C-alpha cells in the first residue's frame, strides 16, 4: 500500500482546461472520494493517476515514486494501480479465473502460485464457485465483484474506482456499497473513488474532494463538507443547500456569530476569526427552515409550489424581500401549504460561508 | 527515482515504425513512382509524356467512352440498388435474408465471370436459348458486344454496392423522423420524397461516387464485351498498348492510368461537394421505422423481386453452367451430348490452368493472411490512436483501393521493372509482383472491418490489461487480437474471395508460369474456348458460394455489416 500525492496538477486538452492546479494528498490506507458534477474533470484526474493521460503541469506521486510530471511519465502498466472500471471491462474471451489471473500471468508468476492467489481473490469477493464461468453469464453485481477481485489480485499500491455503481440498479447499489466499505476495512487499501453521487461518497469515504470546473473546491471529511462548506459551490451542490445573502454583525465568539439575513437576526456557526462584514453568504439546509406565526421573528413570502412527495411535501417559497431567491423546505403530512398562499418562515441556524480569500 | 518518458516508448515506437513502413511500401511508394514517371520521366521535369498522351485521338475516344459507360453504369446501378434498398428496408416483404444473399452475390463474383455468363446467355451459341429454340443464327453478333451491354453489366455488377451503402444509411434512419412526418399528415410516398430520400442523400451520393470509381476502373466487363466490338475504355486501352508494346510503352500507360485516376477523383470530389451543401446529419439513433405494409401489393412485389434475382443471377449462372457442359461450339446441348470433359481438361490436362489454380490459391491466401495480421495494428492506430496523422493514415490505406486497379498495376510495373535497389532481387515477371499488387490493393478490405470491430469494442478492456501490467505487444496479443480477430478474419475472407479470380491487376502483371485464374478465364475466352472459360468460371462461382456460407458460420462473432451478404 502507498499514499498518493497530487500536487498542483493541471491538464489542458487543446487549450481547454480540464484540471487546474488541483492538489490532493491521500494518506496510506485512506478511502478518498472525488465528487463532482459530470464534466467537472474527475475522470480526467483518474486517467492522469492511472497514466492514460499525460499532464500539462504539476506532478503525481504514488508512495515515494514520482509517476507523472512534465518530464516523467511512468506507463500505466508499470504503476501498479488497480482500477475498477465503470462498465467492469471484463475480457469476454476469458473465464472469470483467467480474467483475475491475467495480471499474474503477465508478471510471469508460477502457475501454482497464480492459481492459489486467484482462489484467494475469488474467496475474498465470495465468488469461489464461479472461476470457470464466462463474464457474459454473470449478473451485474457478480461482474462487479470479479472486477474487484481482478484489481486486487496483483496487490496494487492504490485502487481507483471509476463510478463503479453507476450501472447498477438501486437495490444492488446499496449492497455493493456495503461490500466496498467492508472490503476497504479488510484490506486497508488506499482507495480513490470517483463518483457523482454524494450519498455514495458520504457513506464510503474517509474524506471527500469536491471538484468543479477542474478546480478543487473543498477537501474534508463528509461531516465538514456537509456542515461547513468552504464556498458557495460546495454549499449549494451538497444536499441542495440554500445560499442566502447576509450581513455579519458581530465578530466570531466560540465558533458562532450574529448575522442579519432576510430581515431576521440569526446566530450562525462560523470559522474562527470572522469579523463583521457586508455581502456575506450563509448556507442553510431545508431542515433549518420552519414556518412560524406572525409575531415571531422571521420573514414573509409566497408559496410558489408545493410538490407532494409521499408522507411529506417539498415547498418552494419566495420571500418578499428577495423574490429571486428560491427557498425550499419539507413539510410532513397533512400539508396545508398550497401554491399562492402566504406564509411566514424563520431560519433556525446556518453556516457562514468563509470569504473567498479564506477558502 | 524517476523514469524517463522513453520507457513506455519502446514498443510504441516499434508499432509506429511498422505501420509507417506498411503504409510507405504498399501505398505511398507506388503512387509516388507513378507520378514521377508522368512528370519527371528519367529524373527530369518534362511534360512530354503528358503532351504525347493528350494529342492522341485514341486517348480521347477511350476517355470519352470511359465516361459514358462509367456514368451509364452508375445511373443504372443507382436506380436498381436504391429501389431494392428501399423495398427491403422500409416495407414488409418476406424472406429478406435469402433475397439479400442472392442480390449481393453478383458483387462477390468476378466481373469477367459475370461478363462470360451473360455472353453465354445471349450469344448465338447460347445453350439455354438453343434449348428454348430462340438462339440467333450462328455467326450473328452477340447483342452484348456494345456500350449498352457494358452499361447493363456494370449496373448489375455494382447495384449491390449501392444497395449495401443505402441500406446501411436506412438502418440509421430514426423512426421518430418518419413518424413525425406521418403524424403531420404526410402519406408514405410524401414521406419518402420529402424526408427519407433527402436524408439518404449522403448515402446515395457516396454510393454513386464509389460505383462510378468502380465502373471507370473495371477491366473485366469492357474487356469481354468491348474489345470484340472495338469499343475501348481507358483500362482496356492500357491493356492493349502494354500487350502490344511491352515495357517500352510504360510511360504512355502511366499517363493513361493517371488519367483514369483523375476521372475517378472527379467523381469523389463531386460527391464531397454535394454532401456538404446541406445539413444531412442525423442526430439521434433509435429503432428503425416500422415496415410499411404493402397490403395486396405484397405478393406482386415479392414476385417481382425474385424475378429480378432470376434474371440477374440465376439465368446467367445457368447459361454459364450449360456452356461448361457443351462439347463444342454450335453443338446442341441435350442429356446425351452433355459432358464433363471440359472440367477434366482444365483441371488435369491444361498445364497453365492447373498452375493458375495453384498460383491464385497461394496469392489470395498470402494476401488475405498478410492483410489480417497487418489490419490489427493498423486498425488499432486508426481507431484508437491519438495522433493527428490518423486521418492521413486512413486515407493512405484507402487510396490504392479507391483508385482503379489498373493504376496500381502500372505503378507496380514501374516500381519493379528494374531490380529492387540494394537487394538486387528481381520480381518483375514473377508471381511476386502480383502478390505485391494484391497486398497493396486489398489491404483496406481487412482494415475496414477491423476498424469497425475496434469501434464497437470498449477501450477500457485494453486499459484494464494495461493497469494489470501488460505492455503494448502483450495487450495486442492477449486482449486485442482475440477480440478483433473475427472481424479482421472476415475481412481476410473477403480478400481471399476477391483475389481468387482477380483480373484487372493480374492481366497487366502476369507472365508465363505466373498466371492467375482471372487471366486464364480471359485467355480461354479470347482464344474462343468459351467452354473452358465457362468451366473455370463455374468452379469459381461454386467456391465463392461455399466461402460465403463458410463465413456465415463466423457471423455471430462479427460486428454487423462486416459480411455484406448478411442482412
């Protein structure tokens, strides 16, 4: 096993920037998810680490070894990384056992040892009985496991997952998620897991790297990403966070400060050392928005839409003070809000998004 | 510890060098040599060759004739091919698979065999007409010895080509486009006229260009039908000049072959112009449109289609087989007079014919095997390569096939008239020069299916092997080859079939001891021994059929469209 160090990596395709100064350090044995909307550059990052693309600037190290830079490019076959491909990429002309044993055969490992290691790898993913089958005769989940066993058998220094659950149905996803987590616990492999699904990333990863438009937006634990987004992109991308304009009115004390937002005074969580400032932004979640009676602090507005979601409804709301600002929150049954009706809402908490310089 | 970039480049370089070498030897070299002969004869710039060619009135008559039969043949095959493609693709006619197999077969049969079969059908000595009591008197001219006859046969020969291209286009036609037009109130003929045919313009124009090039470069049909009527086209003119003057007239022949190349290029450029005029791009692909129900016209249409098969395929082949059973010119064929003597003669007695069978088998097998092995790395570079010169590469592979075979034959003659430099090997007047020309000409027939095989393959399969530690050659051998081989081998089979009775190239390159089957058929027919020519041809048609059926066994593993006769 080995850690991975990505330093200031830049990749341009014909002048168009795909990755721009991305730096990520993955500790030995860590499970790191790379999360971002489609087209954000996360697949490019994976292909750079694997060696399928050459980078434009920066460098990548696996363990102590520099594998990619302007001057160095270790070919993929010499990097000792394992990849679980999105569509598994099992070779249809080989049996399951041949698929798994391929890397060992290429490395000229003796037949006896090869067979033993293939057997162990199959056992690891609970597929002992399927060694003689062809990939075409396996189900989606079984293929996924074979792909996992195949990438593990050569004892790679690093395992890359390329959206491995994107092609599976919802039920299978949940059980494969469990298997991945379990697998990581047992093997202690360093994992870089590419996904666009936040729930997957939250469930599996030690830390998440959020990428957008080729830039690293935030690199932190799932809890931090959720509760303390570093910027507006992360705030709005994760769990449909709402970003509201606010004025900071008191300096930070004990991790909190007072802000004025939509005519309401509110105490929000914030970073150390925040000072009063204008044009600040806060992030709040649907759960931090409640309906209140007329006398209580809050703000008035109009309900634009009420979408019933079974057991609860998603209410879209427009405050009078800022009509372009779409707010949304959940109301359990029985739902009394209807489109066009008036209501008064209040924020219960929030997070002060750090100023751009600080991010 | 850092690894220099060069580490990965060793095998990459070897592959690149190999590909460049193949392209250079089999594609660029002959073309450059040909142009050099025309513009720089003897190493000095001169327009004498061009001037000498231009002033000759024979040249102009042959060029004019080439254009006439080229355009006529193209028009005829377009009408036939497009009509059949529309019927097969858009309506509910039955037994499509069998019909397509029969309709495409003329394309698989060598042109000179087609010509011979038709001559046997219509001539005064036609056993079939004789059986029916319709034969013209002996000595009467065969009606096919005319420009109209050439146009008719070119049309039948290449209608399948049009059919295949237009059919491929129709398969990609999304049904939404048809359904949108129908729900807008358009009837089927309006839809056909306003939506389907306009969208098929690129396919039809592309097919027209390819057919034109094939018609212009065809040697077998104008040789069998035109030479007796003294109606010369450029390929037959070159053949006559070379047959009469030998290597001395090579410069003139070179000029004439460049002229064919120019005529062919005009067709291709025109196609490019027309396709760019409007936007014909089809965005979405979806299920094909539901077949149009012919209703009570279904039976008559089906009957008509099979009648067409009888006329273009069954009758000529019956004529061919009957002729091969005849004892001699003018002898009426009956159960008593039928004989297998002609087969015995060509298979066991005629030394040159026996040699030709062996030569052609070796030549086509060699060309096919080489092409299969060359097509896999070439296809790899074309389909998966990242370099900018890929397009050039593709064009370079296509060129020798796009240009008429005569051009390549002349180029090969020029290249090898003198011994190969340094080695001193002399391949002129041997079977090796034919092999060289076959390799150059047919390589693309294996590269194209290989490329479509690569495009249907998920690149991640190779990348998975790469991260497993396999170097380029290991990946090519263990992953890429097994997956692409069926497509490339099917391409090889096409080459084998095409090369087996090839005539255009070998007619100019053959020598005593180095005959091919195509040449033997031609020689028998020219010498008046139609019965022997028919016997050889019948054997060739039978083996072609067998090979087609053999290839069908591979069909399950192939990307669709690799075997033209599979629907």
